């Protein structure tokens, strides 16, 4: 039976028992109970009505709450298992109130100190994420987010304002197009490779048809001439030798054309041993940029990134590394203090200081630390990276 009909019938039965039945048979009931007047009966009827109304009101409210909790749990499961990253942000400061499983796994919800992150800190260009416009459904396209591994993600944002636990909030859903961008880059790279191979085939065809065949025809002609004479004079022998030499040169050219691509690949793969490079910098955008540049130069490098200096010190205590790139100006700890702690902990590793601009005072400070081997100006350039990787 439907809940509303069940409740209506219940209240009807209550009215019948409490009002109609006593109204018809009030005299026998008073006599049976030995009452002197109808007042005690009316009081009992009122108490019964109040008790029954309270019982049915509690029962209806409890059923409503149970249904609401079941529905909320279902929505929570859907929210957690969505195939897109989703955040719920506070309208006051746009800090993260909650996030689904994918968002927490790929981007994290709190910073290194355990405090809720501000949403626009995930983006390469935070100024493009205009949070003030999120007071109505809105779409922001072609943004770059930085995940926990400092990889760029090409995304679109979809925002919906709503009330979350009594607070004005906004839900942000991210649609990740990174795989599409990756496929496009791969297709472009494949297209360039096919163009290069096609040019190689054209070069080979030209050499074969215009050079090799002409020298081969000369040699065959001389050999046919030799079949008609008992002895070849010195001029004919010279011509045969010259044609053979020319043919050999053209064959070498063909080999060079065919080996050109392999040589290029070989040069790209020529690198030193797989070095371990540690970055300590509070700027995650710099981490993303450096990661892409370094792995493009040498994909065998092992890169370890830290935004929190304390976490970096703990890692360096327990793991070997080849070189440390240390930012001078960090909010929690300056690079010079970090070097002092390294010395106290007995951590020995080559250090290059990262700075936005060279300051003579910083150069003087660096002379106090034996581990510092130089300065690198941000952003890092390929020729600078090549130099310290090959050291």
C-alpha cells in the first residue's frame, strides 16, 4: 500500500476509536467504568489523541529521514564514483569542502600542512580561473591543471552553484581532454616521421634511377665490349675502374640516406646513466615545466619533486641522489636554512641554487657551503640543463 494511503487509513481508524465509538456508546462506557460524569472520559480521549498523533508524527518523520538518508547515500556513491574529478567549493574563500575519489587521487585535497587547498592553486595560470563568476552555471574551457605528479592536464570546467550542508557552495566538474591532446601530438609526430621517410624514399629513388643505373650501364657495356676482343686496352680498363668507383660511391650515398634516420634516433638516445635529480621549490608550475623539459632531453632521468622542504630533507636522509636543485626563496624555509639542515644531518649531495635573478649577496652566501656548485636562473633553459646533466 502507498504510504500516503496507509497514513490516511491510520488516522481514520484513530478518529473512529477515539471519537465516533465513545460518542455513540458514551453512556454504557461511563456506567461500565463507574464514572460520575463524562469529563474523565473526555480527558482520556484527549490524552489518547495526543499520544496517537505524536506516535504517527514520529513515525512519518522517521520514515522521511530514513528515505532522505538512503537517497543521500545513493547520491554520495554516485558522486564518489563519477569518472570525472569533482570538487565542492566554499563560496566564501573558494577553499575545497569536499571532493570525489578521482579528484583526491589525481590532485589531492589538502596542502603539505594539512590545510584545505584553494581551488585555483591547481592551475598553471590561476588568473584564468575567474571564481567570482561561479555564482551561476558556467563553463570555462581550455585550461591547464597540474596534477600530483606535476603533469599538465588539458581540461574544461563546468560549475553549478548549490547549497551544501547549509552553506553557499559551488560544484566544479572537470572534463579531462589530456588523452585527446596526447593523441593529436602523437599523430603530428607520426605525420612528420612519415614525411621524413617519404623524402628518404624519394632521395633513394632518384639516386637509383639517375646515378646507379647509369654507372651500371657503363660497366655492362664495357663487359660486352670485352667479349668481342681478346684483350682490353688500358683506356677501356681505366673506364671500367672509374665506373666501378662511381658505382661504389653511389651505393655509399644510398646507405647514408637509409642510415640517416637511425643515426638521428641514436643521437637522441645517447645519454649518460640515469641520474636522480631532486627539486625543492614551492612553485608547482616550475616543477611541471622542469619535468617536461628534462624528460624530453633524457627520458631515463629519475626526477623527484618537493614543495615542502621538510619532506625533501626526510627523503634525502633515506635515499641517494646525484644532484639537488634548491630554490632560494621559499615561504616555509629559505634555501640557506635548508643547506644548514643538510649539513647537520650529514647529507652530502651536489647542490645548484635556483633563483629568479642572480643577487651578488646570494653568491657570497653560497661560498659558505661546499655542496653548492653554482646557480641556475629560472626558468631553466635546455643548454643549461644539458650542462649539469652531463657533468
